[in-house]
């Protein structure tokens, strides 16, 4: 349909045939419908055709979506996706839309960080392990495993089991050190810098907990398990490769840590043979100087050589506004490229304009495979056009962007516009552990309800799953295999939904 | 420059010539610069060429802008445009960027409402007029002028001068009834519906104050004067045409009210001959039924016949989420069109998606001359393309959208993207009276600092002024005259700035 013809036709009719008002109105309504449909055809997933069975599942999904949506139109307080995640996270679990999303085979998780993967509950459960000590160090609370009588540190370390016995409020206190969750996020975190400060303090708190080798292995295994339970079969993990320790005084190097990841993954795939796999993106902190960056290059050289299939790329992480821009390290980044690193740069995770967001130019000039967040990319017309044409996927992390104070109401997230305009987009979870999410379902729910139109349906969700494989760093043979696995899962999902909803269709 | 060549060139160099790293890097930086420049060339005003004199003024402006911007990068709390307007409105007055913006000939004010035009101070000063009474009516505080001993209403009316004598806190109370300003906007207005409730209560409070004919005349005169003082020479006013009253018991009909506007305007233009003029957009409430809409059509018919040049168009106002959609009144709107009404519909002033925002389709199908707000238009790819191609201007009201709870941080306002992509945009004030703004300068400041890139300069502001005339409803002869007047003012502004800044250049 030609847009200009379409609209000028209407306008012309309106102007010239006032005597034929009935006729004009008939045209008006049909033209309006065509126009709305045409407008929607640009959206992510809009080109997918649903089978008759998929359509029946879609009908139930949309009944639930419209019911939630229209309740929100009546009473905004009931509309979860317009509110702060901390205030609605428990309520989301009761949403019928969420229930369906949980069951959808969602493909891959493409953007999450090594120390913020598992659920809040599992992370907390790790603090009950033997030999775990805690101590207060200024504003921070540190955790570490020691053998009894083998503590050299000057901090006033106490065994957690002892603290728990003497202080009934300790567990509550400890939980505040494991996530950034709060009842009153506006007051607790008035701006992005304040929330990042707390966010980074969590890493400090849990570092000694997670880098204890036995925990580290269990942690990564559980991370895979929670993805698997959320119907995700493949993962690309960003990790900064902390050195690990154990009670015997052994220290495990970064190469060994990659080996541990690889071993745990193999074990997990033995236990769950239909889990497709995982790849590793080396992602150290952007708060570093040139010589530290040189050591990152060396680390990458080593781990890429040892694990050429598992290690796929490189990224720099940390609060983008505060860290070094990509321009600080162009020679090293070129070297990394020559070492076979694909890039998955965090870029444009900012509200600043003409400053931090310039990282987007470098991410693209350096030929990033995907872009982490790309929150501000639409402020750059040429770059926007380019990522769309070249299919450089944007890893959108709805909840992360909200709780880390880029956006208040997700209905304002630029992801709305990227999705509406059919950009290459995947939905990712970033650091779900720190805000009490699990898997991808919470982010998918927030995106589906808060970042798409009332009418956007199962085709969008299906496309998201497909995108997560298409935009992965798998090679084309692996991609086809992963897509084929996913497609089977999708068909099972549809059949299961048909059984589940048989009385409702 | 060809984008694809540009980037593939870089990428290719990166991949193939690792031995020539020096050469690669030289290319990298120059290619990066070209790319950034090319990206910026899409922005509003980017095609304007500054004269040597303008460039000198621009240098000072940008020195101030960068100084504010970079201070914000260091300490977010100092960056006014990222914060709630109520918290920074007083500080804005001390900004050197603001000081320049105030002096800029800004062209026209194209979107503001009849009862919310004047400054907070002037509105308050009107409450000291003789014969003004007040009474508390439930949650509302009503104001009305009566002749002594001529009060038939059952409310407990008291003369304001008497209340002031007996209650020293009354002025403070009264001020809370004239604006929605509050120290803690997040707490006072947790969501859009709550802020609109207070917003609408203000209209109730001041209605009896403003619709007193002598006040009404002075009010409109002062509205023009405050625009004039803010270097604005033309106005398109939206008004719902309340009936007026006086102490003698006369009631003034809607036709007479238009006559009063027209007379006051003439008087103002006698006093300030270089004020270009004003036009009127009849804009009653969208909270109405079909028969009320019929009366609007009749009113428009009468006032258009009486004042064919002054009365230019039609709009429907009120909280868009809650009021009737345009679809409710298509036959009447077609009739209005046939009566010669241009349309300036409020549309897409919402965060909902696939619901209220559908008004955008109707606004465009009905051939709107401009669109009020159009906040959510980018959620609609086809409509976005159309308004850009057909040059249907979007009236962006930054402060309004923030204080009325569409967006928290203006750096997230979709206007950023409209401006970056060179959409036909004007900046407007909406209801400045109710949030203590005056003229357009506050909105221009927030847009310049919060909705454009760090590098966006005087060309953008110049283009905004030009746009306000180009997208007005003036005919082409009038437009040329207005542009010519504006151009003279602009040249005087540049000369004055050169004198003002002579020691700083």
C-alpha cells in the first residue's frame, strides 16, 4: 500500500465531497484500519505468520494481555510494567501473561554478568555454607571462606553461623548486602550515580563468597540450571575472570577459571543433554589504565588459545559514564580483534548525549557483533540506520535500565521505538541476581507489556526467541542446530499450551 | 559521504592491515570524526550556516553550554535539565545559557492555553483586585468577583482582603491553589492521573478570577506582554472560550469573548507596533458528548464567520487518556473542516501504546496542520515518516511533559530523537502559568540543555525560531512578513550580543 496515496486519498475525499458524507466516513474507517495495520507491519515479529495452532495459543495470550492492559487503562496502579520493578516483582509472578512467557522456549540469554547470574534465593542459600566468615569494613560487608585459625586479615571476621546465632536480625541485614532491592527506590536511589554506588558495593560484598572455588562451580551450574528452568538453552556470558581460591590456599588463575567454566558447562550438558551450550565473552572493567588494558589483551590471548571455541569475544564493563571510553584503548582493541576477538561492547548505556554515548561510534567502527544496551543509539540517526542495515543486534535490558536509573517508566524506554521499527533487538537480563529476577522471563514480561503496543502478540515473543539465536555468536552450522532445537521446543510448547488451555479456546 | 563505504572501509582496514597499525589508527580517528559529523548533520538546524558574527556569538554560547554540561558530567546534581523543573526553576534564572536564550528573538508561541498563560506572579497579583471573594468548596477553593451584598451562591464567600487581614497564612495557601508547584513532586504526584487531578483543580480555582471581564482583558494583555518581553512576536492561542461576567451582571457570550481577544490584541499592537499578531484556535474539552460537540461546531461556525482571520482552527483538550478519542467525533470534525477549520489536534500526549496514541492516526487522517505534543509518534514508524515528509510540525512541550508526568528526565524525552532526526518541531510552553514558567525561554532552555547533544549549538536555536514561523498557520505573505520582522530582530540580537560579549570574544 502506498502511504501517500492512502492519506492524500482520505484528505482529498474529506475536502471535496462533503455532500457524500456517508461515503466519506466509510472510507475513513477502512483507510484508518489499513493505515494502522500498515504502521504495525514495521514491528519486530510482524512479518511472522502464525500457524493455526499458534494462533489459538495467541488468542489466549492476547486475552490475558488485553485484560491486564485494559485494567491498567482503568487503574494505572494495576499496570505492573509502568511501575518500578521492585514494587511489582512479586505481583508479576501471578500474571497469566507471565505464566505463558515462563513456558515459552526463549532461545538464548545473550547479556548477563558472571557475578550476578543466580536468583536472590540461591545466592542467599550460599551464605549458609560452612567456613563462611563475614566482617564489616567501613560501609561494606565482606564475605570470605577461611579455615578456622587461618585468618591473617586485620578485619574483625566472624563465622556467619555464629553471627546468626547471636543476632536474629542478621539475615535481614545480609540480604540488603546481596541485592539493591529496596522498598522505596526513589528515595534510596535519587540518581544513577547513587544506585551504581550501591550496585558496585554488592560486587564487593559477594566477591569473596563467589570466588571460593566450590561455590563458584556450584554458582555457575545453578546459573545454567535457572536458565534451563526458564526454557533457555544457550548462553553468552560476560565475565571478568576473578581469580578463585579454596581452603587449602590454592589460587586459580584466569586461564584456570575459564577451564572451570568449561568443565561445569560440560557437566551441566551431561546432566541436561538438550542444553545447547554457552560461550564466554571476556569483559573486564573499563575503569582501568593503559597498562592494565595491556594485561587484558594478554589474558585474552591466553584464554582464546586454550579455549578457542568457548571464548568468543571481548567487552569492557562498569558504569559507562564514569569509566574509560573505548577511544582510550583503540590500539589494544585492534590487537584484540587480530587475536580473533569478536566485540560485544557496552555502548550508549547513558542519558548523556554527545559524551558517553560517543562509545557507540567506536563500538560500530570497531565492528561490534552486538551492542550491549545501545540505550541512546536513536539519538544518532546514522548509527541507527547502520545497525539496522548491518543487523548489529542491540541487547536491551529493560529491568536493568530501570533499576539502574536510565528510565523511570518502561513505556518511555527507547526499546519501544527499536521494537516498533523492527531493529535487530534481543532482550537480556544483565544482572538479574542483584534485583531479584531469575532467567529472562521477568525482562520479557516487562518488554512485552511495557515496551510494545497493546496489540503486539505472540509473533513478537517468537521473534525475540529467534533473534536470540540468530544474533548469537554461534557459527552458521551451530546456529542452524540451535534453531532446530529451539523449533522443536517451540512446537512442544504450542502443543502443551493447547492441552493446558483446551477448556479456554 | 557514503555511510557504507565509510564504515566498511574502516572495518576492512582493521581486519587486513594489522601490520600497518599506525596507518590504521590515523584512518580510525579521521573516519570517526567524519562519521560523527555526518551523524550530526541530520539534526534540527544542522544545515544552517552561521555568519562570521553569528559564529562569534555561538562561541560564547557554547562556552557557557559546555561549561554547564561538563559540570553536570562531574556532578549530576548541578545539571538542571536532568532534574524536575520545580527543583531547578529558580536556578535556571542564573544560567548564562538561559540569559542568552532569553535575549534570542524566538519567533512565535504556538501551543499554549487561554487560562494558563501569564506568570505566577502576575496571576497572584490579580487576587488583590477589589471585590474578589473566595470560598472553600469541598477540596476546591473558588474565586469570584461580586458586588457587595449581591451574593446569591450558598458558598461561604469572604472578601479576599478580609481573609488576608485575619489570616497571615492565607497568601501562602492561595498560591497553592494557583499552580501545581510543590517541593516534592515525586511524593505529591506519584502518577499522571494524580497530577492531572491537581492540574484540573487549578482551572476550577482560577476560573472565576479570570473570567471576570476586566481581569480577562488585562490577563490577555499581560500574556502578550510577557511573550513580547521574552522576545516572541506572534502567538497562536488555544482557548475554550469561557463566558465572561462583570459586576453589573452582564454575561459575555463566546462570540463576544473572541471579540474581546481581538480588541485586546489590537490595543496591544497599538502599544507595541512591532508585535506581529495572534491567531485563535478554538479548543474546548474532549470530555464531552456528541451533542456538546455539536454545539462546538456551531460556536466555531459563528466565531469563524465573525473573525475569519483571527480564528484559524480547532482542537480538543484535556487529559488525553481520559477524554474522548477523536474517533468519537469524526462527522463533526469533517463538518468543522468544511467550515474552514485547520486542525491542531492534541494527539499522542500519552505513555500508553496502541490506545490513546491512536489519536495520532486520526489527527493525521484529518489532515492536522500541526500536532499538539505528538509525544508518542515515534512508536508509529509510518506516521513518523509521514509527518516528516509532509512537514506536519510537532509542538513539543518539554516542561509540561515532565511536570504532567509523561517523562522524568528530559534526556529521555522522545523530542531528543525528533530533534536529532530533523523532524519538523517547535518548542512550546503549554500551561506555563501553572508551573511558574514565563514565555518560552524556560522550555527552550530545557530543550537546548536536556534534549540536544552537548555539541548542538546556536543553529538549533535559530532553526527553532524559524520553525515557529514556518509552521504557524500564517499564510505565505504573512509568513514572509513575520520572517522578515524576525530576521531584523535576529540581526539586532546578534549585534547586541557582540557588544555585550565584546570582552569575552
